[in-house]
C-alpha cells in the first residue's frame, strides 16, 4: 500500500468521524439549579462544606448534597440542587415556567452573564439570602477547543441544531458555542425546551452548517 493511499484513507476516516460528530451531538437536559460563592454558601449552610452527591458530565462539576428553596413574589420552589464546585459569583438557573411560578422576570443569558439578573431569595434551614442572580440559561453547546477547530466553529458563534424525535422534530436556532480545554461535547437545553421538543436522555442533535 502506497503512502498516498494510507494518507487518503486516514483523511477519509477523519472526515467520516467528523460528519458523525456533527450528526450526533449529545443533548443534556438542565433542570433548575444553583451555583454559589463561598460567602453565600456559608450564609445558607454555616459550618458545612459542600459535598458531592454525583458527578456531572463536564469535568470536575457535580451535583452536591445541598438543596435550597427559591422564593419569588408569587411562589416558591423547594429542593433546588446546589451544583459544585463553588464559584466566583452566585447564579440561579431556572426555566421560563419556573420564572412564572416564582414571579420573577429572569432574562435569557449565558451562564456567567448576570446582566439584569432578577432578584431572588434562596432559603435553607439555617439561612436566607436575596441576591440578583436569577437567569434563564441560553441554550448552548459545550465542546473542546480541538472539536471547535475541527468543526470550523468559533467561540460565541450561534448555530442551528436539528433535533429529531418521533412527533416533534424541530430546528433550534441561536445555540451558542462554548469551548473549553477539557469540555465534553454536549448541548444544554432547559426543561421547557426539552419538553417542547420531546427530548429524552439519549436524544442527539445534528449540527446544521450553512
């Protein structure tokens, strides 16, 4: 077998794998959850340390054993999970349905962008804080820098993803690319979006390139 043939085969295999990756983007359903700073965690859980309950798909992230109650002007939601590790700013990620239940006007934002975040009260058995932290998480795709380069995408780029289901096939637009050195390929949607599209735990999406 000539070197040219070997190179051609390798290139063909790489192209096939790339197309498979485009067609099979795992979709994770993100339920309401909370991220806390060390200061806010201590206010809610004095003399406690954040303890992992189970790992999440992204490296070093986990659901903790701690839960809080969210309170707004109209209602409350109990047993909302705190995710770890602790962060530099506290953040509450909810769905549009949750926002209506609570009576808060949460904006759609990427995680970490708390511009105009709604005031919300977090309660535990030992404390209570009210902070500007409530957002509705914008749908996005986590991927490594290598995957982003392979797919010809850019950080912050908005793409379209086709989600195929038996009776609710849709194309989701405004899906933002979020890359990190160790990120695991996964698209994140909230529970409202998952229900609207009939997304199940094993559902995948197809990246639409134009």
